[in-house]
C-alpha cells in the first residue's frame, strides 16, 4: 500500500491516541517530534473542557509527551470561539471548571447568574445540584442552552463517571430545551481547529480512537480520517458496526510516523 499524503496539517485526539490511562502510546513522542521537525501544523484535540491548554501541557509533559500549549485545542475553547461568533461580549452562567471559565473570560464574556444570555454546561468532577437547579431556572426564563460536548460518560480511576451529555439530558428533561453541543462530533470544532492553524480540509488528516466522535467529525468536516485501535474503539468488529468508515485503520500512531516526510 502506498503512503497517503503528504498532509500539510494534522489533527489528533489526545486520550486513546497519544496517551492511554496517563501513559504515552508507543510512537506518540516520535510522531510529535517529527511533526515539529518538519514544520507541520498540528493541533491536539480533546472534548474534555476541565483543563486549560497550559494545564494539559503540564499533564502531558508529566506523562512524557512534549506538546506545546499553543498546539492544544479543547471543547471549552471551541465553545468560546462559537459564542464569540454568535454574541461578542455576552454573558453566561457556567457549570464547569477552569478550562471553560478561562476560555470564556478570554473572549470577554461576563459570568453571571443574573439573566445571562447563555447557560453553558461543561465537564466537572463535582456536578452540584444547586448549580443544576439554577441552570434549569435560567433556561426556563429564556437563557440559551449550550454544552461543550455530548459525552455521556467519562473515565476515572474508580470507573466511569456521568459526564456532560448525561447532565444535559437531565436539564433537558426538566426544561424541554435541547442544548447545542459544540464539541466533537460537531464538525464546527474541526472547522474552528482548521482556522486556528490556517489549515485546509483537503490537506489535513484527523487521527482518533472513537468512531462516534473523532472519525465522524473528521468525515463531516471533509478531512482524511485515521482510526487507531489504541483507545475506545479497539477492534475491527466495532468499526464494522458503524454505517461509515474511516479512510484508514491503524494499530497506533506509531504506524503513521512514516507518513511524515
């Protein structure tokens, strides 16, 4: 089989692609190094809105991966980009962590519980019933409902945790309002990522470990897609269950290093 590409720009999911349970996937370091050495534009993407890019840079560095903060793009940042395009200098009631609040502060949003333009729901390890109640009341009063990502569960050392999508479903049940999800698989996050690094869909590859978010969003944004079997989707049997397919399936990112000339 001939080597695809060359690709000018690379987008990669983080968990399951570059790191797995806090440990770098074999070949991930070499891939990042080669992208930097050859001057390729690249972004590491994550639907996790808890951390800022600086936080994630430090966490990845501690794991042994050197990814600059400016090469990290989160669903919180994508949400901020979306809200800035919709209502510059708006206001929001936020349920989330510093990754989300920092991103909204950086676009000049006011964070308030007094008649906010938006209720923005992100990831947090401690969903508070009082905060969720406030969100329900604000949405019923007319605030627009935005979520950073649709993931219903997330990982922890003790097992899965209910995540943003699950909390959103509860708020929807109480209000009748469906949220707008900004993160993957919404191709909007991909288009924002492409704009951020000045890339074009025709010459960009998306690498992910999930068919339902990474591959789907890459496909809908017109990117070449690669599924690596080092994360959530880890067998071809799982791939075959979906009505769409990635352009390429590889065991891990180690199989992609030779694609970079």
